[in-house]
C-alpha cells in the first residue's frame, strides 16, 4: 500500500513537471535549474494535496460543527490567498533565491574542511534503523523548536510586530494558519531549513514533517467546535486548545493588559506548554483577535487586504525599533 502511494505520487510529480513546470523553466531561460525545479514540483504537488484536504475534509467539519457563523467573507478570502501562496511554494521560492545559496556555500566549505554531517538519529544506533522511529525523533525535535520559535514571536517586540498580523483575524477558519507577514514566514522557514541541515534530516523526512505539521495547523485554526477530551487535549493540540491561543487577553498576553506573553504555544504537542507552564486547558471558545484592535483600546488598523496587511506589518516592525531606542 505504501509503495503504491509512493509510486503514484512520483508519477504525478513527473507528469506535472514535464507538462507544466519544465516548459516554464525553459521558457524563462533557467535550464540550469531543472533539478531544483523538479524538487519544487514535489512541494507544489503536496500543496495541491493539502488544499484538497482542506476543501474536502476540514471544510466539511467546519460546516457541521462551527464555533461561529462566518460573516466577514472578505477577510476569509484574503486568508485563502495567503494559504495558496504559502502552500503552493512562494515562500520556498523566496528561500531558494536568498537563504539556500548562502547555506549551500557554508555547508560546502565545512565539508572541504573535513567536518562531517551530523545525524541526530545516529545517536541511538540500532533503534533508529527503524524508519518510523527516526521520523518520530525528528518530528518531536522540530515541534520542540517550533514551540520556542512561537514563544519568541510573542515575546520579542519586533517579531510580535510581524506575528500580530496572524492574530488580527477576528474570523478564524481553516485558512487562517498562513495569514502571516511574508518576512515572518521567511524567518521561520529559514530557522527550520537550517535546523534540518544541522541535525541531518533526510529531504523526504523534512517534507513529511512539514506537510503533517501544516495540515494539523490548518485543523487547529478551523472554525470548529472540537476538543480532544481530558486526556487527548494533553497529547495533541486541538482546535479548542489553539483557539484559546488566539483569544483576546489570554493567548498573547501574560497579564490580560497587553503585556507580551500568553498561553498554548504548542504546534503539535501540548507537552511543551505543560512542561514550561504556558498551558491553558479551559473549555471555552472565545472571540479572537488582538486587544489593540478593539475600539476601546485604540482600534488599531491591521489592514483588510493582503498588500495593506503586509505594508502595515512593516510599519509596525520598524516602529518597534524606534520604541526600543
């Protein structure tokens, strides 16, 4: 069964590459990038599969058990645009032309200097010869780093100036996960691309970790009245658990008065929130947003469309440095 799925995916990737991607690459005069273009086709195909899962799976759950009626359809359409440009490869394209060449050069110099590539799963010889054990180890490491990256987004003023765009959505749906500032996306993608190289994650494992994480994050953000029960809530992040992270006064404030901090930063596993005392397991489905959006708190404008949101995010980002000085 697994071999059939793998072979089917490979065939679809090849067909998409030969019929669509390769002609575009040749037409742009970038024949020297054919191998990279083939890899990018794999990411594109996985993105298309994820969008199909959103439409045919999570979307059906949203319609069956919604937290609230969808009234701001324009805001949701903007989130759909964010999802498409992110899942279909724009952020990875930015990485390819910016960070990847730099890191490839550094890695090449290290190999010339005789420094071997480190394999994290090699620390447990024999145990990690089983493929799924190796995969789980890398998945847990990625999730642990993701927890601390997420806390950094909420506790560093300049980073929060960008990340607050993600939290400004008052109408959360399955499309809201990728509602991020592009600079924020590039920073996070760079962290995990470097982490993968540092600890020796195989390309196939990296793709699988990314796809699993992204799909689960889409479920977390869904307009879905769903928890996983007393035990399940402590094993896997649920839509209810993550919605509290987006709640005004709880998710991104440490004292309910606007001080940066918050609760429920876990991406896949709530265990990090439990260990570091940031978990909140209240069984509530609160309104979402950022406090300074409220009229009584100043009514800050985070923008309605993609370009206004990106521009206002940059203004907040640069203003955060002025406040610091």
